[in-house]
C-alpha cells in the first residue's frame, strides 16, 4: 500500500493480497523485467544463548532479492540460495547489528539463533552499511520467503520487487506488470488498479508533498517571528530615544545635523537586530550539530543561507528602526536640552 491520504489508505485496505503465484507470473511473462523477487517482513524476538533482542525485523526474501534495489554485500558466509527457497530451509543471513549484539566476540556464521519459536542456522553475515536518516540499516534477519510463509502464514500480501537496467526499461516494465496483473486479477478497463507501484520517483513525490507543507509552515512561523522581532526592536529604540533625549540635544547643540542623528539610530537598530540574527544562527548551527551527533542525521549549512539570514535580520532592524530614528532626528534641540534624564 502506498497512499497520500486517509481515503487512499482505506481504499487500499480492500485490495487483494499480492501472492507468490503473481510473482512467478511476472517472472515468466514480463519481458522488460530483468529480475523479479518478492519480500515480506515481520518483527520478532531473537535469541542466541543468554542474549536476546526484541522487535528485530525478520524479512522473508527470494534468492534474487539481494541484487534488487540496494545490493546486499556479505562480510562472511554465503547468500540465500535457490535451494534454500525451494526446500523452505531454516537458514538466515543476519545484519551486522545482530552480530554485534548477539555474537560480539565470535563469528555468527555456522551458529544457531532462535527467531520466535524456531531455530535457524546463520549462513551469512551482511556487510555493515551504517545508518540512514538516523535509522540503522544493519538490524535485520533475512530468511527464505517460503520459510517465512510456512512459519508466519502466507495469507498476507507480499512486495513484488522488480529490477531493470535503465529508467526507460523501468517504465516499460511498469506497463507490462500493470497489464499482466490486471489480466490475472480480471480487472475490467474502467476498474482502477488494485495494487501500487513504489519507485524512486514516487518516494521523491511523497517527499515533496510532505516537505512542501513543512516549508510553508516554516515560512509562516518565521514571518510572524520577524514581525514580532521587528516590533520589539522598534520599542527598544523608542525607549532608547526617550532615555537619551538630552544626549541628542547636546549633539545637536554642538553641530550634529538631523541626518547624523537619523543615521546614528538606524545603525544602532541594524546592529541590534543583526547581532540577534547572528546569535540565532549560532544557536541553530549548534542545535544541528547536536542532533547530527545524537542521531547520525546528516547536517549541512549553505554559507549563502547564513549571509541571507544576517542580511534579513539587519534589514528588519533598519525597517523598524526608521520611525524611532526619524523621531530622534526631529527633536527640537532646545526642548531636548531641557529634558530630564
């Protein structure tokens, strides 16, 4: 299922499950499909000796899936073979996190682990991939998909995974797969598909739709923050003008022109807001580095964005400092000198 709304999700709940028979159909009939595999997953508790791990991703896969999408490289042992799949053997390939947590000082290949209530022989150890967006890519156990079906039940939908050699061929493969599946499921020409395609383009589209809302919200929040900040700067400068009235009068008495007073308070306002912007930038950079260190989420800051941020905050100070500066410049020197501090 791959929906963009609650309505899509509810509609997709009514779909027929994808099955291994349909995967075999695509293997036989889809000429544009270079490789066709299938996968299904669940979470189980895994034990080895006195050590145990909860909520480990147990993924049932075909022997071809190691070459579909992200290619699986091994640190030791062997991949799942066609014979493991055809005989539903109790064998598995484990991720590097499983090795470090359950077999920290030994080679897991050739040892037994207990997945749920069943014992599996470890035949391979996946190469360490690290984290992606803060999530480990090494916390998994791969078992033959036929074994997965026998243990956890085959009455659930699988993912059918297709590999092609080019983007153009992928488009052709999608058309073939759509035609084959619709025919196998007896869908009439006016019926919608009861399955979904997930490609890199669909994930990019989902990312854009999600982040566009976040971007608009950020623009709205930052606009309000700039407005509030500008009003605060203006109030601070008005207080500064009222408290320094006598100082302004003295400057005018010794020859300062109105434009000199105007520029003085505009510069002060710009420096005030610019300094605030700089502090905000430093806090933002520090927070990004802390989050990156704590979660392994990558952080990157464009130097141009820093310059734009400083220019924006300074401009806010100049804009909202015009009224206080103009008020200071228009003071009568005589009345200013008479004022009490």
